[in-house]
């Protein structure tokens, strides 16, 4: 029987029609941010290279883990992207010359999505220490200032997070830089630090007010706004008006989170800020107060915030029962409530707010664990699923705390403990973990393998186990974790801190076995689980 001949379609002979570049770009943007995968596509062609670079350089500071060599290379690359004005600002009047740096193939600053000033500061200092023996703070600040300007000038509406610091920004010609009406409009998170009033006739630097007004006109779609007050040595503003802050709040279209920190006085001005939240009654969900003095302040303005579901107070003072009573019959129902670093005199405040909102709470956190607080929470807050507590060295209360925890139908438990010997503590915890628990987070100093055996004695079927340990896990600790994890098919994540520069073969073998049963193993801070971006990405740009 003869084999029939196969006719090759004329269509199959034609070249495959390539996708349009905009379609290819969108597909590439969906690739996982795993640099070991992305590096393989860098040299496909120029277009692919550009697309991959835009992913790799979104959050470069996040990917160097305080590694001074990589910080130095990163700043070296950004210095190569500076224009003449930015270079002159560093060198002029400083008797300082930047090294000759070949201009990079890409202006990497245009792809930046998120950075913090502390990350920039740390990296600039690493570069400067490598370049100069003597340290001059003025030069370091000038370098940071120029790179900050580079980030704003270059960014093609990619930035989603930005920090503004009073008296920190050099008098650049911001209007010229920001002629593009949409630049900075992509920002969703804005942190503002003030240590003087921003008023036309106040004591200020003109460029601060100009840049703030630019932010005021461009950043209208913030989801998160943090206002941090850095006061003078006497902890007093020379003069303060809330007008500029109120303007920033009122122009927002969808403000969801407001954080107010280090506000030690001017209660009447704080009242005005809180009252201005009436412009965000449909969007505001979370309100955070850190080191705020509520003396002479009213909280009544919060009552009309329909969708407010989270309140947080950390190291605050001046709160009274009258403040809490003013929130009765509010339009909102709290789902999350946090009180941290409060003295025992505030237990009446906590129990009062628990009486008002306890029935709707699903998340609760506190460092004030008195008999009264535990009893009130047990009675009023039966729906808590996520609990975060800080436990000091008070052994008498441990049994009451764990009895309370055991009777909750928790999904997540986050405990920070400040005791050296965790053996007995973990023994109590292991016996009292609720069977509903899926996520356990533990912050502590030292964890022994015997402590871990006590912890796992309950055989609760956890899905995620997250340690924030101050000391290294031993081989025996890893073995105990391995013995626990391998019995549970639903286990999804193990996270712990490591301080090792190198792993022993024995430790690596255990980690390899753990990964067979746990899809995600994170070793934070010291060791990266993937290849670092700065090792391979356009190597020529990083060579000195």
C-alpha cells in the first residue's frame, strides 16, 4: 500500500507574523520578576532588552539587600545618568570632582517605580565610602539631591511612591522639569516630612513650597498619604497652620490610608485636619496615628467616614474617654483596631473602644495585655480572626493570654515576645494554638530546637510559618521544621531570617528537603533566593 503524499500548505511556508510591539510589551510585563528567568531574554533583540530592563529596574534598591558592593554599583550607574546641571550642583563649591563615568546605554532612572530616601541615603554613603576616605555630609546630601532630581526629571509617569522632605530639596527649576502635565500623576503613595510650616509668609525655603504645590496639583489620586512632623530641638513649631495639609487631603479622589506621625501639639489644627476627612468619607478606610498628642483635639469629624474600617494608635497620648464616647453611633464599623506602646492608664480607653466596635472586629492588635483588656476582648470580640500581640516578660499573664487565644477561631496569629528563654513560652503556645490557625508569625530573639519541638506539639495544620528571629537557626532547628512540614500537604510558606554568608552542605541538604514539601522558602536579609539583578544586567554599565 503506497503512502499518500503530503501536500505542504503554502501558508506553512510563510514566516510567522510577529505580534505588534505594544502587544509583545504587555505580554513581557506579565513575566514573573524572577531575575534568573528575565536575564535570559536580555539579548533576544533591542526591543526585548528594553522591555526586560523596564522590569528589572522597577525597584532596584529592594534587590541589593544592603550589599555595599551592589549599592556602590547602583549609585555609580545613576551618576552616569546625571545631566550637566545635576553634576555641577554636586561639584560646585564643594571642591569635589565626580569620577569620569561612561554614560549608560539606558537611562535607568526612567523605569523607577518605588524608592525611599533612606534606601537612597544608604546606597549613596556606600558609594561615597568606596570613593573617598574623608566623609563630608554636605557632599553626600548634594549627591542624594541630584539623584532625587534625576528620578523626578527622568521618570515617565511610572513612580507610584514618593517622599517629600522639607528643607531637603535643592532649588531646582521644578516648573521646567514638570512641564509634562501628567508627570507624577501616577503616584499612589506620598510621604511628606515637615519641620516648618509651609505658608507663604512663614519661615520656609521657596523651592519647598513650589515643589509642594506641584505635588498638590499633580498627585490627586493618592491611595496612601503619610504626614510626618519633624520638630525642632524644643519639639515646637515656630508657627503651624494645617491649611497646606488640608488642601492635599481635599484634592484627593480616592484616599484610602492616612498616617499622621509625630504630632505633639496644636490640637486645634489636628481637629481641622480630621474634619477635612469629610472630603474622603466614601474612600477613607484606614487611619493611623503614631506619637500623636490628642490634647485639645476632637475626633467627632471621623463619625461620618462611612467606610473607615481600621484605626491604629501607636505611642499616642492625650486620649480620653470623651474622645472615644464621641465616636458612638458612628457611620462606620471597625474591622481592625490596633493599640501599641500604650501605658496601663490607657486600658480604660482600649476597653471602651472595644465595647463600641468589638462585635465587628476581625483584626486586633495590642501590647497592653492586662486582665481587664483580655477579659473585655474575650467577651466583646468573638469574631477576631487575625490577632497581633506584643508580650513583655510577665509570666503571670501567659496562661490567661493563651487560654484566650485557644478559644478564638483565629486564622492568623502574630506574636512578638521580649524574653530570652522561649522554651516554656513555646510549650504553652504549642498547647494552645487554635485548630483553625493557618498563619503563625513569631518575632523573638533566640529559638532553640527544643523550643520548636514544644511549638509543634499541637500538630496544628499550618499553611504559613514566619519567623523574625534575631539569631541564626541551627541545623537542629531546620531538622525540627523539616519533620513538621513534611507531614502537612497544605503547607505553603516558610520564612526566617538568616545571617550566614555561606551555608554548610548539611544545612543546604535540609533546605533542599524542606523545599520538596514547601513551595516557598524565604531566607530574609542575608541570603537571596534568586539571582540578584545587579550581577548580570547590562554588565558593562556597572564596570568602573
